[in-house]
């Protein structure tokens, strides 16, 4: 205890406590000693920078229960294992398990997985012109994102197809549904596409939520000042009430304000899924 005092760590216990073997007090003493003088070299952590889009894709993958957990969108997909899991989840039965190297021991086996993933994408009519398995294995950001987005989009449309009785639903049909839904609720706003500039104020999306789940929206909370700050507040509210209504939303408020068409599409499709299932 005298030595502990020299280190300014004479806390929690007395010599008698140590002799008696008081577990909680001894643990507190050791914890204090470790926190004050850990005697460890400082560890440098290199933060992984990612865009909102990349984070959204990672969250979507992890929400499907892929293993291992995806922490880096590009590095963690390089052996093809995650991609093949995703194909199997969005289109159950499409993956021939005998062709998969679930624990690829070398570069050759990793490339086999990535090539097989591209093959499966072509089976699902993905646009993969100029994309090869090696691009994924080499962590090519642009081409990897192209595959992942098409997987996510396929997953969302598959859900809508099932809820719609097996009928394939296209982007124009989703837009037409959204416009009809808002119009049927007595509102006049409408959009022409997922990148319609009018979407940036968030009002159409808010009105769509109210059309799908009447009474969900407090229209007194909508900001109509026309500033970027107003747009962001509306976008936050649109996402909050959509989730409250039960929609699976991966978009962020900034995606709405910047009219990121991919994220807008997932937002509206999420609300359409609620409408079709009710």
C-alpha cells in the first residue's frame, strides 16, 4: 500500500482488506491501478472514412445477418464470401453451395468466389458490363458499389414483388404509386422521378407517410421557410415518422436534402411495402 501511495493509487482498500481477500475491493484497487498506470504503449487507431452511401450499404448488409460483420465495405468483400451470402439471402437457393469456398485459403479461391458472385449477378440480370471478380478482390470502389447497390435494389424490389402477389414492380410504378397515394389523401404535391428537385424539402415524403399511415404526421411541425435548415429539419422528421410507421429506412436526412435518388427510392419502397402488407 505504501508503493501504491507513491503512484497516487492508494484507494478503495486497506492492508486488512487485502489480507481478508475482499474480491470487490481488490478488483477496484487493481482497476484503479490499471487505469492510472497501465504500462502499455499508446495504440494508434486509424479511422476508416466512409461516405454516407457506403455506410448505408454496410448497414443493409449487416441487417441481413451476414457473417462476419461488415466493418469495411471494400476490404470485407474481397474474398467473395459476404457477396455470396447476400445473393443467397436476396434470392434464396440461387447459390450452389458446392461452388463456394466459405473459408478461402488463398488468392485463387477468393477469386473463384468473386467470379461466381459476378456470374450470379448476371443470372439476376444485373448490369455488370466490364465488371469482373478481380475488381471486387482488388477492392475497386466504384465497381464494388455498383454490385452492392444492385443487390440492395433487387432485395427491396423482391419484397415488393412478394407483397404484390408476385407481380414485378418497376421504378416508374413505385413513383406512380407514391403520387396516387399522396393525391388520394387530398394533397397536391407530386414527383416525376426519384431525383426530382422538389423532393429536397421533404414535404412530399412526409405527406406520403401520412397517406400510408393517416394520423402519423403533425403537419404543424413541417417547416416551410425554404431554407436549407428547414429542408434538413423536414428530412429528419420524414425519416423519423417513416420508421415510426414501421418502414425499414436506411436513408439519412442529408440524402433527402441532396436528393440522392438511390436512397429516395429505398425510402419510398419501404413505405410501399407497408401499404402492400396492410
